[in-house]
């Protein structure tokens, strides 16, 4: 089955700096890659996603890139703010609709 | 269109009792996923169901745990003879399938005393 690795597990940045979280996947048939943000005590919520026919997608301060050949994808947050502090999960969906998550990254933005 | 509904939000069970967790997917969603999350940890996959079928239960312990998603009604995650180690937050997510967003419920926080 699919295996998704996520790095780093924790990330601390200064407010205004950029944050980058990287994920790799194992199933070359995976074709949909969502990213979720989970605040303390709350449910994970989708913040951005990318499909396998696209190499990059941007939504305001958030961008995601996908390299299908290398089987890795990344989340980029620019101009970080304290409210960006949360746990971020990458995920991959394969042809069988299995939704597999990475281990999560705890992002801390210091004011 | 209501979101994914999970109930109860909080559940306290004594060791040896049964726990039943319910998940009503969003309207039009036929795919349901269950995940377990311990404090400060990630989302551990348990089971993936489509209407009336278990597609993948590789993450669910073979003993004491079962799941169903009947033609009518919510998906149920059932834990028999609970032990303290079952204490966790259990999240379900639903999607319409394909390359479409999965939405999460608010989770059920199970505490075994």
C-alpha cells in the first residue's frame, strides 16, 4: 500500500519568514495530494490540494509543488503569521481512493 | 448541506464495556475513512469503507474492533471490551471518491476509565 513520509516533524520560524514542509510517497498511482491544517483540539481542515496533472498551485500565502518523477510534494507558506501555528498533514490518494497521511509537522511561528 | 457529523463528541467507558462511535458522512459522499489520533501524534489509518463494503481494514486491530457502513444510516466504529489503551480521538472523514476533497468530522474523544 501507499506510504507517505513527512519532514520535518517540528518546525519553528520567526514571524514573517517562510516555512517549507516536504513529503514523499511510494505509490506511483497516487494522483491527488491534499494538505490539512489541524489546530489544537480541532479537526483537520483542508488548506490546499494538488492533482497529478499540475506541478504547482498557489493560494495567497500558501503554495504546493509536486514532482511526480521523484514522488515528492511540498507545502510552502510565505510571510508566516502566529495564526499559522498548527500541525500540518500531507496526504496522498491513490487510484483505489485510499487516503494516506504523513506523520505531521508541528509548525510554530514565533512573534 | 451539513458537514460530517460524528457523535458522541465525548465518550467515557469503563474497561470491558463497548464503545460505539457514529459518523454521518456529508450528503452525496459514499466513501468513509476512520482514523485514530493520540495526543501530540498523527492520524493513524484504521479502516476505509464504501457503502456496505469494507475496502481496506489493514489499520484496524483484528480483535475487538469492527466497522460498518450500512446502506441506510451512519458508519459505525465499534470497540468491544475497551481497554485504557483505546483512549484516543477517533476521526472520520468522508469524500465522494475520485480526486475530491475529504472532509473531517469533529471527532469522538474516547476515554476509558
